[in-house]
C-alpha cells in the first residue's frame, strides 16, 4: 500500500516499515522524501497525487492523529487517503474524537490506579 499510494519502490517501502518496526513510517523519512531542500535541483518528482497524499499524511499525523512517539506516522491513515476525491467528504472531527477516546482509554489503563485489597 505504501508503494502504490506514495509512489515509492517496494524495496524502499519495505525497508522503511522494517526500520520503523511496525505498521508505521518515520516522519523524518516522509518529510525528506517529499520535501526537497531549498535550492536543490531534483527533477525526479513523484506524481502530484503521491505528493498530496504524503503531505496530507504528514499533516494528519502531526495534528489530529498525533501519538506519544511524535516521530511516527501510522500506515492505517494512508488507507483513508487512497481516493483523494473522497477525503473532503470524511467526518474528520468524528474520526479525531474516536482516535482520542481510544488512546485515552489505553493511557488510563497504563496509569497508576490504587489497588483495593
């Protein structure tokens, strides 16, 4: 899915997922891959749709769907960006609230709770 939707070769996508150790990608990889440094003369740009997906993925992972690592992007978010025409029709507020509640419940279970004996 990473290879198809972001326009990278399969080997590069597999390497990134292996480095991230899970179903995530590093934000630094995503940013360095699609945001060339100022003044660089890279003429091998990925297709516009792939660049748009990469930008939206980075944006969503930094704002509405941020996690405690602060350095990783969930590949599950990429599935939401498969059809760029439908992205504007999603209820992003409801999705962010569900994500927040889900992670809130996992963080509460990790907190110290008084033991009743």
